[in-house]
């Protein structure tokens, strides 16, 4: 869920590198999805507007508790951390060892925390 669909689309495409797949008007909102740039087709992320009051409450609670809304795997988490930091992305947790994986957590500029992980 995102606070602003256009802002989310800009962030997920221009910063994270996804590609817009669907952008269908649906009243005040849009059915808006992004996919990976490699075109494999095995991943599609919906940028759902957080217009339903209980959804906004849930999203805010996750953020305040430090719980990521989703996680993406990185081949090289250190390189991705440097790249995203250079684009102005705010990390709450820099790359950190967590058992058998390294994780990092950043804000998506749309009200969510996103976790990167590298096995």
C-alpha cells in the first residue's frame, strides 16, 4: 500500500529500477503494477493506494514498529546500499549480518519500509 500512487511509481521505477506494467484508471485510483526490468514475468508488485482507513492504520503501525512491508533479494547488498544511498534513499538499517543473511532496511518514500536481503 502506498500513500501516493504517482510518487510510488516514480520511486519504484526511477530509483529501484522496476518497469511499469499496468496503469489502468479505476475512479480516483489506478490499477498500477510494476515488474522487474529483466522481463522474466515471475514478479508483479501492485502499488495499491492506502485509501481504506483500516489499511492506513495497519500500514502506519507496521512502519512505526519497524516491520518491512516486503523484502527483495539483492545479489550484492553492499553495492545496492551504496547505489540507493547515492540516490537519496533513507536507510533505517545499513547492511547488517542477521544469521545466514545480510539485511538492510530502507524507506520507500511512500510510507513503507522495504527490506533487502542477501543470502
